[in-house]
């Protein structure tokens, strides 16, 4: 019965006619364009990435409100935000994506969990789903993220069992052949896995609530860092800086509520600076490095009446250059931010169960 529901959802989504057009309400002159993409019920935005040739790919999780079937939705956009193709797929029960990256063949790799098991799905540049692979022996409850490795392989990282907090890692081909696997215990006050990034000097960085881990090219634990000196922090995202360090984005909990927190760390995880955005109450959900050595943090306000989008620009020293809020019913919290080739920002949000993408001048 569950299989029938899942199949019905996929067929309905493939047949759905996507409607996308310029937004009616532009909140500022620096918004170049914005598009709305209506489709599946109960849509959760996950990420937007720049495609290898041109345009972008949007990743979202979907749930059919009638059957409860869960799946993954991809939208390929051109540089103007117009739809090139859409794809929806379901691997099994409780399918949810966490990450997406371009692959060496010009397509894309999507990672996540299905039925508690990590998965990778291969998608061609034209949207054809080539196949998927899962690893039943790596069950857990945390996210599964991927990063590029040598020779067209990837390293997958995710959180293990909650009763024995650990991060698992494995280097694998997109078709499922595993070169090595490793496990790293998370002996921290808040041992929650959040994001995974490749270090410019080689190796990988695991981002947690209030800690960071350095991992070698072969899965060995190189170093660990504690960021509790910044307060009660909850880092959600990491991005590699041009000089080999990293930018972290999340929030810090104060007696007045949560505030955006951005931090800059070296390639070995040492804290260089941390900056709190005092107003408004908000959380940072995504970060990307800027061309001038700083970064952009995108997230959402935590106001009592509505959750609106917010973007903050930090310079290389951690000073706030500007911050912009996107208010109104057509904007929710920004789930992801990417840089266009000319330096513009592309932001992903949702409102009224529809995805919304904006391209803005920085």
C-alpha cells in the first residue's frame, strides 16, 4: 500500500505543470528577479547550488498531504530563474534529502536518508535519474552530507545513533563502492552533526552545534575545536574560505532570544573571530564566502508574528557591512544562499508551500 502511494505521488508530480513567474512584490531595488515555483504539497526548501555550466539547481523535500508519502524534488533553473526541468523521486519510506553537489560528469549527486539509511542519488544534467544506492549498516538519525573527493568519488558524512553519538564517514563512488569507512565519537556537550565541508588544504570539516572536527583524506580525526567561548551557539552551516579557512553560520542564544552568529576559523579550526548580529532576533541557516574575503549569511528572523528572510554581509575581519530583511507573506526564512558567477546572490525560501528563488545584488 505504501508503494502504491509513493508511486502515485511521483506520477502526479511528473505530470504537474510548474508555474513560475516574476514576483509581484519586490521589496528593494537590488532584487534583480524573483520566481515562485508551485508544485507538491508541504514543500521544505533544502538547498540551491550553482550548476557547472550555467543556472542553478534547487533541492527540496516534499510530503503528499493525502498519502503522507515523502520524497525529493529537484528544479533545474537557467540564469534568469526560468525552469528547465523538474524531477521528483522517492526511494523508500521517510525519504528526505540533506545535500546536493555537482558531479564530475556535469550532473548532480543528492544525499540524505531513507528509512534511516543513508543514500546517494545520481541525476544527469538533463534531469534523468540514473540510480541510487543505500547503506543499511549506517543507520542513524542525523543528516547525511557529501563533499567532493579525488577521482570522481565523494566522501559522505552523517550522524550515527543518538544513544552513542558519533559521526560516520565513508569515501565512495556514486555507484556505491566504498573505499574506506570510519567512525568518530562525538564527546561534546551538544553532539549534533550539522554540516560538512571540504578543507582547501585537503581533508574535511564536520560542523556541529558548538564544535568543529578536522578529518583527514582517509577519515582520521585530525583535531577538534570547542566554540563555547562564543556563548550557547548552534552552528548550522559551514563554507570554505579562499585562504583555506572556514566561515560558520548559526545562532547564539541570549536572554533576549536567538541572534545570528557568524564565525571565522582557520584551516585547523582555530577561532579567528565571532560576530553576533544584535538585532533582529534571527538565526543563520546558510553561509557562502564572498570574493573580497568576507561572507554572506542567510537565515530568518524569529519574530513572533512572522518568520521573514534576512541576509547579512560580513567583511574579512567580521565587521557587519550591511544587513537586509525581506518582509511580507511572500518571504519565509532563507534556507540556502549561493553566489552567481558575477557575484550576485541567489536565495532560496518558501511561502505558502511554494518555493521562491531571488537573485539580488550584494
